[in-house]
C-alpha cells in the first residue's frame, strides 16, 4: 500500500471548499507524458494555482501506471524544491469505470478517484459509487461520481447522445453514495468536436439553468465540469495551416466556463486544449524545420506553449491563480 500523503499529495477536500467559497474552479489537467506534467506543474507553480493531475485509464495503459505515479511524485518534489512553490497537488484517476481500478489506484498512491457509473442505471450507479466511496474514505481519498451522460467517447465507452443530468436525482445520489463531488452533464462533451456550429451562428451555450437547478438542490456541494476544453481556435488554425485537418472543431466558449466556475462548478477538466497546443507546435516545427530530428527541439517548444496556455487558463478563465499556497496552508 502506497499512501498518497507520503508522496506529498493531498486529496481534493480543501481545494473544493475554497473554490466554492471563492467562486473559482480548480483545474483538472490530464497528462500522459513528461512534457505535459512538466508544463502543468510549472504553469501552476508560476501562477500559484492548486492543481489536479489527471490520469485516465488510457493514460495508465499508455505510459505505465507505476511510471505515472512516480512522475506525479517527482512533480511534487520539482514544485517544492526546484520551483519553490507550495501549491497543493492532487493525483486523480479520471473516468474510473470499475471498483477494481479505483481500488488499485488508491492502493498505489492516488489521492482522488473518479468512479464513472454514468453508463449504468441510477440504482447500479449508486451501488457502484457507494462501494468505491466506502473503500476510498477508509484511506482518506476523495471520490468524484457522475450523473448524466456526456456525448462522445469516455475512454472506451462511446455515447452517441448526451443525456443531461436530471436535477431531481442529484440529492438522492449524493446522500446515498457519500461522494465528495459530482460531475454533471450540461451540454459539454469530450474531444474537439463538441458543437455543430455553422458560420454566422451564435456562440454555443451550456445549460447553465440545469447547473443552477442542481445548485439549489445541493447548495455548497462541489460540481465538476468535464469536456470543458474551449478547442482554442488559434491552435486549430495552426494545425490546419501546417498540414492537419481539423474541420469544424468547436469547444466551449471560455465565457461559459467562467460563468460555470463562478457558480457551483469547482473543478474543470481540460485535456483536449493541451493536446491541440502540442500538436499545433509540433506540426509547425516539422513544417518549418524539416531537417530537425531531436525530440527536444519539437517537444520543448510544445511544452513552452503549453505552459503559456495553462497559465492563461488559470488566471483568466478558472480564477484558480493565486490560491495555491493559501489552500496548501489548510492541509
Ligand atoms: O475523458 C477523456 C479524457 O480526455 C481522457 O482521454 O481516455 O483518451 O486518455 P483518454
Ligand atoms: P476535453 O476533451 O474537453 O478536454 O475534456 C476532458 C475531460 O473531461 C477529461 O475527463
Ligand atoms: Zn471527462
């Protein structure tokens, strides 16, 4: 058993408390490799932002679960020793789909897990989530559940249509499972093609009315927004300019994320925006310097751009910048 506290990690409880009181959101950034985790930690340290490092089931398979944990542990040390930063860092399983994967992560140093039972019936989702919560809480690990379905691919589970969260179900779900936070479906989806928008159409909107209804029913309870990348057009343009083909890629306007973060949403999940940044810069380097073959020469600039993007999100969209050390002091 590896206890996350021995790795310098924290669970998400204090972060969420502060985020709710302060009307901001904690970033949940996914990582699969060294450059991504370096960029996340550097940007969050430089902006003094609390951070949730997210590992999906696919990331565990891609990069090796043991290596990822040691990378997270190394990230804590890098933040403290090399960057002189006291930001709180959570290591979180993103979209866990079984009790076994959650248990395995808890036993190997994760401080937070998501059990995504959204593909199951309401009753089965409750039973699965409750089982994970009981095990997790015995180890002081926090748990995120999900009610409602996001369209698109959630790891191997693909849903053609989203089903908005039913506000009338949230109270019962939260009280019967004991979860610490709840992911809801209000119009976002995973990936780079979230909305069908034609030229001249108005900007896509989230169902913030559902969020308000949920908030009324479980006031002060931490709500999580998945699929929250904005699919930043400047990076989609670079990708298309340098040989890529991402037609009609559309994300959630940052203003909608700002509104959600100022309301009950206290964790915002961002993966696709980071992927776009890396792809855009790597494509540009390859096109402009075709003789280059040192990975540091294309991964390095990609990492530098990722740091910029994450810093801006923390400061201008989520409002998490400046809250790191104050939350760490609560631990
Ligand atoms: O939930 C979706 C996240 O972006 C993780 O994606 O399963 O491809 O690692 P992934
Ligand atoms: P995006 O695809 O919008 O980045 O969503 C990521 C996510 O929800 C990870 O769980
Ligand atoms: Zn997600």
